[in-house]
């Protein structure tokens, strides 16, 4: 099971409920040292880490223990975890936080509203396509880079550039702590909304179910916004495959902004689209053997082979081979289980990948109770493409690089347009 969007959101800019200092110094030390110890034995990327994480933790420990508030401790602890530069390794904790009732996304060096969930906001002129130009008086990109990006675990520069400025991350903060957002509609004057962060609304879940559209030339467009089990209706997908996909002339699979879920779902989907068996790369994981440690060998990394995936048409005569051309659309928020699907697609040599490099982070994380309401999430598995190519910390590179344009918000999808051109 790969990390889900909810886990990622829980690890982003987490703040304590108030400026209190209930944690005792020994409790702070216990939380920090437990996490450092678990990292040593469980973190799949430990051997690739350029610095000695133990030394870093020892150097940071006095400052962590002597923080003035629990909030300051939590933030510093999160920064310490993010020193590992892994999108699936972080520290999470409970906090009474909320968000401005909008979602947003970055295009180039601009950030635009993608959804509005408040009559107050829409009544003041905020709508899909409204630009966010500043937060608390700072240019929006500058604000995000200083107050948001450092607190979101990341394996790549492209993930840090896009994800913190997308979804609802930019306006997350303490309930009751006001935030001033400056908006501007095209051709209009800037206007501000001071949000007191007292709104009772929760996270408004967008429509994350799979969808299918027929495009010119009988090319199908299959959108998969999420691989979360509760979002992906397997029965609906099977019916869609039989009645629509199987009879088209080609397919575009859109995984942009799919931040993961259950990688087994992606395996099942790929088994319907593969034209031959799918090779998979070996993966690494740390291993500690106490007896060997007594002989001077503390721990090491083992490499485990992956089984080849057999497509359905080879397993059952009831499933026809789908051998039409396929194009896969990705971006830097194609992450975790979605990135695993992109890896299978590349391993199967199934078609072109179009877009921008993926988020560069996957691998089975474990959750560890650190005590006092803190939890560590540590990536335990380092994966590669079938030919040995590294994509953790790099991203899966597209065959055709196309960066999304803000025109997508107004009905002109330049990446999809490029994909359609390849069929011609």
C-alpha cells in the first residue's frame, strides 16, 4: 500500500493547536531520538544519504529540547525529518488547523484558484481561474517558498515546485489565525480577503472517480485522479473497459495530479493494457541481523527481485488483448502509487509518456508511534525501473516534455492537445 493523499496532506505544514509548552524536555528528546533510531534501521535511502544522520540529530537535539513552545518543537522536528529528502518519510502530529475554502494550482510562476467552496468568496469575485498574487502581503511564490515548501517532505525539486502550491496547502494554518489573500481576476484590480480561519468547512473532496470521454478519431481519454481504494471503482472500470475502451482506436491515460493510493490497483489496470508480460526491477530494503551485528556487521541492504506481471489476456481467454496505441499523461504531482503505474507503463514499453517529470517518490512506508501524539513515517523500499534506471529522487522522465499552461483552467488543455497530435 502506497501513501495516500490524506497521509501527504497530514504531513504538510503541520502546526500545533496553540503556542503552549506542555512537552517536557525529556519527552522532546525521546520523540526525536526514537525517530532517528527508526530511520537508521528502516529508511531505504539511508545508504544514499550524503551525511551522517546520527551526527545531524545530535547537533540538532539541544535546540529541539530547548524550544520555547510545542509549536516550535514540532516545526523544527519536521524540518529535521525533511533533511532526509524523501517524499515518503516525515513526522506527523495532530493539530487544530484549517484552510481557506479554495483549492489552487501553480502554472509557471503564477498560482490560480481551481475551486471555490464558499459563498462569501464567490460573492467577492473569487472563481476558477482567479489568480492568487499574494498572501499576507508577500508575493505568492515567495510566501510559499518560505512558509510552505520547507515543511512538505520531498524527494525532488519538481515536486517541491508544484505540490506545495497546489491543492489546499498554501492557506493551511492554525484555526483562528487570520490570513490575508490577495486575488486578481484577468483585467481587474487586486482585491483582498482576510480569512479568520474559523470556517467550519472540512476538506471538500473533489470528484476523484475515474472517467472516460471519447475524443475525435475515436480516441479515448481515461482520467484516473486517484488510486485510493475508496476512489477507484473496479466494477465501473471493468464495465468501462468492456463497453468503451475495448472498441476505441487508441487511448490517453491521464495521471496528472494523481498523488497515489493503492499500487495494486495500478497493477490490475496495467494488466489489461499490456501487450506482453511486464518486467519489474529489483528493489532494495534495509536489513538488520542481531547475530551478525555481534560479529561487526550491523546492517546492510538486500536486493529483492520482483515477479514479472502477466497480462490478463494471457491468463484468461475471456479477456481480449488490447493492442491499440496508448499515451500516458503525467506531471510532477504524479506521485507514489501513480508513479508506480508510470513505471510499469515504461517497463512494458507500452507507449509515449507526455508531460513533465513525475514526483520521484514511492516505496512502502511504515508508521511508527513516537509517543505524545507524534508519528513517524519512514520509506522502507527503494525501487527502480526494470532496466535499473533510478527514478526515486529523479522522477520518471517523459518522452515528450510539455509543461501545463494556465489555459487548462479555461478549457484548452495544451498537454492533451499534444497527446492527440501523436495519434495523427
